[in-house]
């Protein structure tokens, strides 16, 4: 366990550094969008392209991983909406609560963490989960958020347009094409991609902490703990248990799902909520204070819960 904590601690420490830098105004809040842009449009696409290009195409098209993870995400969305929808929680807030419960912070945190803990074999399943969350889970929840207003189709179109403009799916697709065709970039260009990819993890984690601090600082209204703490626990406990149950059930039915791949998607589900959900919630008029608190609580608690899950996964894989 101490060996695992020695790996996970630096990642969470970088998140804390970004949080404190923003809270103490060492990092101006106006600079956070610039950091986000660097991670989203330069560093993270290069990291995902490098992973995709270096991963056998069969792992990127793993139907067992995609099916189990997608079913788990859909069940998490449905269960969270059904449990939280009430006279106090509207369709809009329930939908974004479901998104924050089903959308792990795989891009900013999961990719570097799982690579450090499980090695290059984890890259294929991780890329599959990122694609599903960006294309299906987020689009579904945005469409659900518009049910009460009668604009579900328009919201779905906006979500799909946003997905098309998002460079991450394109980076994954280009990496998969390079892997399938056996293509490699020229040396100088590949080294440039490598430099940007190496910068993705530290800058993304630092930026994630700053985004959490900004969301908390901009939320003036108090939020009842009953509206956010249970959702954070659903993210950290119910989501991975659901993935584990679905994965074991799929293996029992003969679905070709390797133990290593199942361990990876369960650990992805153990990650805290994605920080960019707060930005989406703000754009669509949801309660950003509630969403920011769910992300903050899940991130703080996941230091121990994720490390414990890694220890169990390693024991199971032996």
C-alpha cells in the first residue's frame, strides 16, 4: 500500500498545488483558461495520439471493454437521475449530477495515473473509456438536462457540435489510424509531439486543482450537503462496483474481456469526477456550486479510495 501511495501521492499533490495557487491568488483566475487551452488543444491530444499510435488496433477496438463500460455509464446516469430528481433538484441539475457521477476524470488524471501504476497495457482500455464518455455519456446527459425545457434535440445537437470541435476524439482517431496503418511520424515531429505529451500530466493536474478552486470561489450560494455528498460517494463506490459486477457477469457469459482490461475500467470508474463538468453545468445553467462541490469531495476522498482500489486490483491480477 505504501508503494502505491508513493506513486499516487505526487499526482494528487499537483492537484493540491493548483488549488492552493488559485485560492491564494498566486495564479490569477484569468490565467486558468489559458492553461486549460494548452492542455486541451496541445498537450493532451499529443498524449492521446502517442498512446493510440503505440497501442495495437485490436486493443483500441475492444468490444468487450466498450460494451461493459458503456452499459455501466448508462446505468449510472439512469440511477443517479432517478434517485436525485425531486422538487429541489430539477431535470437540469439531476442530469448534470448524473454526468458528474458517471464521468471520471480520465483525461487529466486517469491517463497518467494508470500508465504509472499498470504500464502501457492500460492505454487501450483507457482510450476506449475516454471516447465513450466524451461522445455518448456527456451528449446523453446534456440532452437529458433539456427535458424540462423541451429543447432536448437542440441540446443534443449542441453537444454533438461541441464533440466535433473537441480535439481529443480526433487525436484518438488519428492515433488509431496510425496504429492500424503502422505509420510513424518523422523524427523531429515525433519529438515535438513527445515534448507536448510529457507536459500533459503535470499541467493538466495543476490546472485541475486551479479549476476546482475557481469553481468553489465563484459559488457564493450555500449547498445542502445532502445534495452533493451522496453523489460523490456514488461516484467513488457505486460506479466501480457496478463496473466490476458488469465485467464479471460479462466474463461469465463468455464475453472476451481480459482480467487486465476489466481491472483498468474498474479503476477508471474509481477516479474522481471530471472537472470539466462544472464548465458544462455553468454553460447550461445548472447549479455549478453543487457540481463543483461533488468534484471537490470526490477528488479529495479519491486519494485514499483510489489507492485502495489499486491495491485490490493488483492482488486480483496476481
